[in-house]
C-alpha cells in the first residue's frame, strides 16, 4: 500500500510539473527567439538556423523555470488532492504527512539533478555555441548577399541584387554596385554566377557579364565611362567579412571551474573575479531552490484543515513567500559581488526557509512555542537564584 500510494502521489505531481515546464519554457523560449529573429532576417538565414539558435538558448530558459514549474505543479497537485478529499482519506487511514511528502521529494530530487546538469554543463555549453553561431552569422556576408528579388546593403556603399536562385545553388541576374569611392563607382552585371567559399574567404564568381566603371574626374578628352565585358570574373567578398575576434567568455558562458579559477591570462576574468565568484555560488545554490519551493508548497497545504471555501489564501501566502525568498536570493548574489561576507548567507537563506517549512509540516505552532518559552522563563530562578 505505501508503494502504490507513493507512486500515485508522484504521478499526480509529475503530470502537472511536465505541463508547467513545457508551457513556461515555451513562453521564455519564444521571448528569446524573437530577439534573434531580427538578426536572422537581416542576415538571410534559414528557418533551420533559427530553430538551432533557439534550441541553444533553451537550457538557460529551462534552468530558470524548473523550480517555478515545480512549485506551481505541487501547489496544483496538493490542492487537488485536498479538494477531492483524497488527503483526508489518507490521513484518516493513518498515513502521515511525511509519507505524503516522500513522492514529492522524489520529484524534487529529479528536478535538482536536472538543474545541476543544466547549471554546470548544458547552459554554459549552449551559451558558448550560441555566441559563436551568432558571431558567424553576423560575419557571413556571403549568405546575406543572396536574397532573391531584393536589393541588399551588407556594408555601406555596396548594393547587391540577385534575381533568382537555382535548385543547384547557382544564381541568376546579378548586379553589384560598389559606390564606396564616389569619384569612381563600379557596377558589375552578370547573367549567372555562384558563391564559392575558399580558405581565403567567400568569392562571388560571375559569368557572361560586364563591368561598368564611371570616372567622375575624367577630363573632356577622356571617356567618363569604361565598359569591360567578361566571360568569368571573381569578386572578392572577404573584404566585407568581419575580422573582429570573439571577446572573452561572458559570465553565463563559463563553466564552474572557470568561475572560481579564471586563467592567469584571462584579463577579463581577473577584473571580474568577484562577479564570477558570485555567479559560481549562484550556480551551486540553485540546487537548493527546488527543495525550498517544494517545502513551501508542502507547508502551505499539508497542515491545512478542511475548508469548504478553498485554500486560496494559503496558496497566495505560499506564492508570496516563494517570490520573496527568491528575490532575497537574487539580492544576496548581488550583495556578494561587493561583500564576500554575504556568501554564507546565500546558502543559509534557503536552508532556513526549508527548516521553517518542515517545522510547519510537523505541526509546529508559534503560540505553542511562545507558551513553552514563557513557561521555561517562569521556572528560571530570579536574582541569582536567591529565595
């Protein structure tokens, strides 16, 4: 019976948890994807590239919402068990509150394992790959040039038009106008062509066309227009590619060992050592927040007496407590950047919330505690024990 009961409560909580994770991840994924949409459109990237970049940003989104999704799922599952009188029957049959909490903690343990994997490996790896991909896309002039039926300006002074692309990868109807030198603009036109990537950079190979060069400073005896026909001409596009190097890894893009021990040649890491250290502690303490949220949910609803009016007030108080605790956690991380003395408090705060929640689950009452303290104080001898 205990095993069947554990399995039942576990799946009653796991179902809403999966749904909440999916919905919240989708919302955050959409907001992050929209930020990259403009870059992809202006650079002429494909839908496949859009989804690839979006998936690389997904571990960061999932890592943020997992504890929240767990809290929402547990509040929903426990409230349903209470309103359906299932918990009342369980308690009447002699099942303790801690027995009910066991499957909840099993789901919490799974969540903690996922959070640890995301924080220590998947999130920094995804953010690094995302940054490299975006860097390559912004520097990929060749791809941004080939946009059917549109005039593109990859750099100031350069205009490119391509009429159509063939299924084999060729292009037709090419016009390239290079007006970077106002005194001598050059226009290239060709019937067909192809984009070729070489070790030296991208090249636009054009076939059956002409080059029109206008010399505005030409004298009256010189022709201002020079027209040259060609069968094949190679236009160098590498001059428009970005030569900027990728800057040092940002805080979110570093692994745990790089946060606590930046390399000696990492000048950025040495300057931001306090910020990196705080981020490292934040990655570690993130494993405590799922259990903190789970304890708050259990403390809010497990000790609740039956109430026909529902448990909206308890749920509201639990949500407020969870929000306040998480905001305090963010504040402690920021404070630890400037004052290392706050680092132990980063770990202590969620542990204290868990301890207070466990006390409530066990049936702790403040009034009982106050009366016990008053009784104990009343038994103490006064004035040094003299009678």
